[in-house]
C-alpha cells in the first residue's frame, strides 16, 4: 500500500466535509461533476474501492462504476471475476465439480442508481453509501465487504442528473422551485430510458449490458427508483402477478425472500410505510430491475416516495392513498403492515429508506453468500440442460430476409443480451428445408435460455380483470415485445434436437458489400433495406443532388425491382461514393447500363421539422433517435415556431409525435389536474401549447403543400382540429370492450402506394391502445395504406375486443388542397424498436418534396 492510500480510510473526508452539507439536506444537491470528483477521491485514498470509467454517455459525460469490497478481495479481483464467469456459464460442470468454486466465490451485487434523473435521492445517496463502505469498521460492514463484491453505479443517467440539478438550482427560492424541466432528462428517451434494457438503443444501456452479461454476471441487481408522493413510503418485492413462465421458480422464490427480509429489517429499525405486492410485476422485459431476471439474476426494484426534487412536502392525514389496483385503500394489509401516517417528507428521508434497504440486501447476501452462488450456478446449468432436452432447441435465421439490415440489428440486440450466436459450418437441414453454410443459428442450450425464448417467441399475456366481467387490470408496461415480429425478421423454431457443426459468429452481416459497375448509367438501391434511407440521406446532403424512384416495376437482367426502387444517376464521382456507402451500410448497389422508359418520381432533400412540446414527449425523443440513426436532418419546432406561421416556406414535412390534442393545443399534461397553491409553477416561457394560432398555422402549412405526419394520439388532433375526413372508431370505447396495452398486431399493407414502398404485404405493428379509423367520403382520393382484416390480428401480447378493429384503417394518406396529412394509428417508430415499420415513416418524409417524371430514362440519361 502506498502512503497516499488509507487502509481503513478513517481520515477520508465524508461527503458532508467536502460539500458543506449533509446529503439530502433541504434544497441542497450535488451534481454529476461533483459526484465524479468525489468517487475519484475515494479511489485515490481507499483500498476498498476501485472506480472505473466504463465509457461516455450520450452527451459525452463519464459513465462510472465503483467496485467496492474488502482490501483482500480487491487485490484478487481478477481471480474472483473469473470464478463468477465460470459459475455464470458452467457448461456440463457437475455439482460436485462446482463445490470448490462455490466455496471460494464472492457474491456479486450490482447497485444501480438514478436511471430516472428526477428520482434524485439515490444519486445523492451514492457518495454517502460509498464513503460508509470505504470507512466503517463495524462487524456488519466487514461481513459485507468480506463476502460481497459491490458494483455501485452512482447514476445510470449522468446527463439527466446534471440537467435536473442545474434546473433545480436555477429556480430555488422562486415560485418555480421543484417544477418539471421542459425537456427530456435523457436526450433521446426521457423516462423511457428504463424501457431499453433488452433492446439497447442507448449508449448508457449498452455500457450496463457489458457489466451484466460479459464482464461480471452479478447474482443480484438492486435498482433504486422513486414513485409518487402520496402512497407508501417504499415498495420492495414480491412483485404482483402475472408470472412470466420463462423465469426459473428458484429465482422468483429468492426475490420474494429478499424482499420480505428487507421489510422485516426495516420494521426492526422503525421504518414505516413499506409495501410489497403492489403494481410492479416481473412479466415485462426492458427495465433495469427486472430484465436481468431472464438471465437468472435476481432483479430487485425499490420505489421510494418522492419529494419535489430536494424541496420537502407535507402530507396531511387523509392525503395518502393506494398505489395501484391491487390495494383498494390506504390501510393495513398483509403486504402493507405498518402504514406511514403522514407529515413532512424530505429528500433525506428517501436516502435513509434507500440506504436501509441497500444494507439489508447486502447483509443478507453476505450471510447466504454460498446459497446465492449455488442457486445461480444451478439455474444456469438447468438452462443449458433444458436447451438440450426440450423444444425449442434452436432458432434459425434464414439468409433470405426481407430486410437483411433489420435482421443484422436483431442479432446485435441479442448479442448485447449476452446471447451466443453461431453460423453453420455446413448445410443445415430442418423440416425438409436446406439452409446453406453460414446460416445464423441460436442454440437454446445456453445459460440465458429464458432470455432467448422471451425475446424470440410471442408473448401470451393472461386476460386479467379487476373483477369478473370488469375492466382489465392494467399491466406494468407493454405486453408484447417479440423481436422478430417488431423488427420484421423471419426466424424458424427448431423442435428437434440440433445436430450441426457450428462456429461462433464474428459478424452479423447478411449481405456483404460488393463491387459496383463504375460504367453504369445509374444505380438501383432496393428500398426493402432500412439502411437504403441512410445512403439516400447522406447522398443528398453531401452530393447536393436529388434521387429518383420508379413508379412501376423495373426489369434488369433476370431480376425485377418493385415500384419504389431508388435510382441514383452515375454522375461525377457517384460510383466511388456509392461503393463506400454500400460497404458502410451493407446495402447492395446495382449498376444498370440503361434505364427503360418507366415513369418515376424525383425526390429532393426534405426539410423536416418535429414538434417538441415543453411538456416533453418521449415519443418525440425516440423519433429523433431513429432519424439521427438513419441520417435524416431535422429541426425541433416549439410552440412559438409553429405559431409564427409560413411553415410551408421552411418545411416540407412536420411530425407530430404521439400525444393528445389537449397536450398539443393547450400544453395539458397527461397526468395531474389543475395546479393549486403550493404546486410549483412552470416559467411563463414554457407554458401552454400551440394554441388556436398554431392550429391555423398547421392547417395553412398543409393547404400550401406541406406533409403533416401524425403518430398515435396525434391523429386525433388532425381529425378534431384540422377536420380531415376520418373518424377514430376507438375514441369513446371503454377498456372493458377494447384494450391493446402495447401489443403487436398484424395489418395488411398496400405496398404499391409510396407510403409502403419496400414493405411486405403484411407486417406487425406496435399498438398501445392506439386509434383506428373509418375514412369518410371525400372529394379527393384518400388512400387506406394499412388496415386490419376480419381475422384476429393479435400476434404477441394482449388484446380485448379484436372485432372493434375489423376492416378499419390504421395508416391513411389524406390529401388536403396542395398538401396532405398522414395518419399513423400505431407506434411506427415506437421506442426506436419497431424496425419492421421504420420504412413507413421514412417514406412519408421522403415523399414530402417530390415531382413526377414521365420517363426516368430521359430524365437521367
């Protein structure tokens, strides 16, 4: 040990010494920069903590993890990490062979904090918790340190934490103290960043995935959150029904044990208002606390009652209420033994509750270290054995995919989940079909078999009612997330044992780049590739030239290219530029010696705006991420930008994200009633919506040639305020009669229409109680591009009242004078996960600035 490091750290300054106030003091916060500096101080001066920068956040901030354990454990950290990896993937290791490893193993617990930036208590707790573990010498702490390796993540959303602290500090002492920020606290996802932990769109999620499924494989993940202010003081598992049948019973039993242990410990210490079995279930994948469950990792969620950031609130008697339909009123129950009676609630209270729960979990883990390690080994071994003995045995990805780019992205997502992906070394025969050498195969004989099944098979959510013949019991979140469906990928489930020579895949590309004909007159790019749009966008931006597409089928050699196929003339250095873009985006570019005289369309670079409300819209953020990923340039439009008018002079297309009419026009939030005394006010600049003036401006935009793209609930705005000829047939239907809570449904497409170019005739769409339309008689031709048939459309999730959808439209193209309105009655880009329908949105944008061409041959050659 060097002289600069302290064996016990007794003289290590506490957070209070450094920052001048106790963590959680009223109206006092530390920001991410201060947290980073303090953790590096701990790293320099204590032998119990190692701070690692895992990478950078979306906005470029350092993303930290602190490894905390005893001095001896940290000196031998590589050794214990290697043991953990062997337990996580035991292969055919017998229980007898494992005993020596399990005796020696240390339990690994990840404590993840502050994924939701406004749930700020855990970020402030982080420095105090780390300091206590680095300095305390009592027997309980020593037991934790000797038996547990703690992976502490001070914030899973550093960008948002910094935003929230700066916004709060700016308004302390004003009528705006504690009010919401008018922008998302994750640059793209806002609150939905905690819906990304199976799909890994976000940089922060990907950094976490490496720790969970590559580097450490913790037995336990404890994720700390905050909830509303007026219910229990703390939620901890057990979770509520339904049970996901892919999850091992041992794991759920251990989660129940841990949660009840925390309740008992906290009751002993005088904490009141701790509840279990309310609102939060373990069926849905995507959140930090529960997604690891499908990897045999105990996922523990806590939800503490909130203050107003760091401003205390007073809850008088009678203001407390139930939190979810499982508890009819705020009163004593078996799962809510000692209700909190009310009074002042402060940020410091949140820290005390969260620290008490943390120490309880860590101490129980230390006490039963071998039990948790043994059960982790057992569940991993059982999963491997089940994959060898039970159907399905593997999933095959046929090489002929409608969109190879989307299939590649799906494999990348599985890889982030720690799933091993292979390629066949020889031809693979199954069910009378021969798949060629190099076919991608995902065997089920893996420790994460539950995750593989849950991501690739359809979900069947139980038909749960609040009472017989009553309304549905709302699920925690979406009820269907099957990756092949929402990404438009074909997979084949093997129901017989896998017998094939496989090698680990070192690339997930389906179509490798090819040389292109430099002497061609023009180049064809098939629109079925999602990345074709990235190529077109880069081409139009950098080359400053237009692109074309065919309005009818085009034959070249022995191939037929469908209408909508993209055409780029070979002018200047087009060949070399397209060859590089083809290699980058894995999209074939085919040269054609001469074009037949087919009709076509000329497309110019679209000028795109996205409405960004001050009440924040996660759908708006996800839309920006999708557009950024596919190189669409865009401008954010706020209320005043729309109200200024003359939009058609500046924009060709404007997107209204999934939000209701009152939210768009009045700036009314989806939750919460009218403000009252004591509730913080939003600064004047950020109040309201687009108002009547903005409605008139959008109508003028469409009439003057603009394309207004409305998504989900925003379609009602177009119907109610712009008076487009359509009716939302589901608008007044009660949940008892129609309910589709984040399900995947099948629709038919008219793929000869420009909105559906590049699409198959059927596709799965994401529906979250979304609208459906009856189109009305009109003096112009209205196109029902996507529609439901008379069959039950449910593919994955939960659907009540499928008959309400029969024959109705979900995607419509409606002309309005010189322009048009596009109604997307579903989540066409939902959470940046629905790769299978991205092209529909891209087509709406790309077709917003076009002109007809009688003969592509004459135009291009």
